[in-house]
C-alpha cells in the first residue's frame, strides 16, 4: 500500500491545509492575505460539509458580531444568531469572495515529517509542504452509539449527527441521551414537532443564559476573560442564577465549578440555554437520570426507574479521529487543551492546529484568532 501511494504524483506547496470548513477556510484566507503559497484539501465534495449534515433547526449559539471569519462579516439582513442555512451560505460566499479553491474529494490518510518537510499522503496523491495545518476541528467523527441491550430495542436509535428534524417523531416518546447544546436544541425541536421528549442526563451541567438583558452572554464572557476562570465564574454566577434559576429543582446537578472553569478543565462547553430550561419547567421536556440498559422498548435507569420509548437520539459527542493520520508525539495532542496563544509547541516542526480549543468566548471567534496567528507566524519564517 505504501509503495503504491509513494508512486503517486507529488505536489509541492509551502503550506498544506487539511479541512475546508470554518477553520480551513479561515486559514486559507489568512495565508492568502500574507501571499503565502498554500493548498487546501477537503475529503468531502463541498466546503462546510459538517454544517450541511447537521440537524435543520441548528443555529449559531454565538452572536454574529463575534462569529465571523477573517475579512468578512455576516450580512446586515441576518439576525443575531444565524441559522444553519445562513452559516452555510456565509461560508460558501466566503470561499468565493476570498478566492479559495479547495481540492475536493481528497482524503488525507497519513502525514509525517521527513527531511525537513511534511509528506501528506492522500487517497489520490501526495503533497510535500514546509508547513502543515490541521483544520479538521474537534468534532471529526461521531462517537459510536453503544448501549447495553440496544439490539433488543424495536424502535430507531440514532446518533445526533444522523438526526435531521422531529417531523418523523410526531406523537412519539423520544429519549434524548445527553444534555449538551445539541441535545437541548434537539429536545426543543422534538417538542415543537409534536413529539414527547425525555432527556437522560448522566453528568452535572453548567447552564448559562444565551442573552443577559439583551446582551449575548459571550460578549460578557469576553469582558471577564482576562480574569482567572474561577473569579470570572464567581462574578457571573449571580446573573446566571437570576435568569436560569435553580436547576437542581429540575432534576439537574451542577458541578462544583463554573462554566468558564469547565472549559479550561476539560474542554467542554457549558449549555447556552435557548429555551430548554423553560420547557422543562413547564413539563414539556422531562428529565431522567443516567441510563443503565435497554430491554425491548423499555429503558432502565440507574435509579431503577423504567420507561418505555419509541425512539432514542444519542447526543454523545464526537472524537478527533482525523488527527490519527499524524505521526507525532502525544504531547502535541495534549497541547490542544490550550488556546493557540498558550500552546507550548505552537508551530513546532511546521505543524499547526486551528480551531481545536473550545473557547468560552465563541468557537468561530477563536478560529479567526487561530488562523490570523498561524498566518503571522508563517509569514515571519525566513523561508518566505
């Protein structure tokens, strides 16, 4: 296999970008402005492929004012929180307006540093580059759905990645496993489409309002970001309690640390409440504890409770499997627990990562900052 791949054509470029969604497009734009020669490859047949595959109701949970990529803002006619379709249109316009030409249907299968260059093999050829930018993001591949006894369940079990809308679940009792941002929005969608959603929540959660008195909460997070995380959380906690209320009364548990510290501890974003809490308070969405096992159409929970369901949506997250193509030391992946400006090995051996750190002040905003930082760092190298 390797000998065949090495016999394929080799294309030379200063920088190779892997991935053509938000992170890859941002890096391409930033490198282009610096007149840095690059190629950008994408395994799918279009830009923004992950966005086109998400559920229909999806909206940005961050305001458009802080969610633009370098050099182009969302249009004035778009609301504060752009819809999935509006994000896709923005990214397609971004590609066209900034002259970005990805090489589509090109999947990287391995990348290693050799003799001062990165040699990246794809299914159709090989790229040799001085620099390699991984822009596949932290949500590369849906985690496998695996529940004890799931083979006995007569209804549909699907990962949130496969969920498109709630129309086909009208009148059904649907178990949503998880309480992240996707799980909460899917639960709302199910209710709005006439289903009866129930959420299985295993872990403690931090829930913060999306807006505080008309101001996006992430705007306030930016103001607090220079402070130590636990101090920022202490200052923000009274407002969160005032608007969200006591979630323990709803069957939810809160961790011993706040939302900003949560991001710094484990890289997981808190829940930005877009109405789920109000639906729970009004009994439209039911909360149950951790799942134990499935027996036929019944799910048994850890507390011994048993409930019957027609379908299950598993909002269990994603893995970063795309990074498995890299032949690198583990320390480089551990470095992704920090934002680019704090990474110990940023740019070492010509390797960069864009968009992997989950930011408490907005993911797309962080992608923009990453891309600009990478472009500046590359432009400063003496190879240009």
